[in-house]
């Protein structure tokens, strides 16, 4: 999150806070009277700025080195994820992520890109539901005459018919 106030604003907050003898709620009122065209900070902002200035010598909070490091997906990681899912399709995305020290979202995105779904051995959309549809409804929803969805045909070509193994 970017700094919400400029250094000039923070300096004025410190001066007003000192003028009000360290009373944060009074500081808000005085700051609003002195600077009517500026954004009015909360009373906790005054105490936080003073504390941060005393502890770090900076007005604004440091935003680097917070949270978990961003993980860059690599081909090796994606191959490992797919290998684990192939070995045990019942593994959850959280468990795979924890074991590989990546986020569950990385695992889920990798599976989604491969048209796989967590806990399912077949690609997403591979099995058509057991609903009788008219020819117009089927084509409108993207299914061809054999019951295979157009995304599967695009992804798997001739093998798409093998994946669509539901009864009509």
C-alpha cells in the first residue's frame, strides 16, 4: 500500500500533535481547522506517526519485506505439481502446496491451465451431465452431436470423444 500522506502532511501532524500536548483526538480537530483542504487523518494516525518516527526515524511505514515472498512459477514446479496429482489424484491443492512450499493458488492455477480439476481424475468439463437436451440446446451450450464440449475438442482433438464417457 502506498503512503497515504506526504512528508509535509506527516510533519504538520507531528507539529500539531506536539502543540496539542500529545492529545491525538484534539490533534485531529486542530489539524482539520488549520488544514481544511487536506485529507483528515484518524486519531490513531497521529500516534502511529509519532511512534514510527521515534522507532525508525521515518514518517512512512516500510512496505518492503512484508508477507510471504512472491513465488514465480517455473516449468519444474508445474511438472512436479502435475506428477504429484497423477500419482495421487485425491491430494488437495493445500496439501500439495504445503509439501512443495508454494501457495495453494499456484497449484490450483497450474491444474486449471491443464484443464484439470482438484479431486477429479478427468479434465474439467470432460463428462457431460445426464440431462437429455434438444439439438438446439446442446449446440447453444457448446456440445457437438456426440456430446463433447467444444473446449475439449480444442484441447484434446480426437481424444476428446474418449473423455466424454457419460450416458444419455
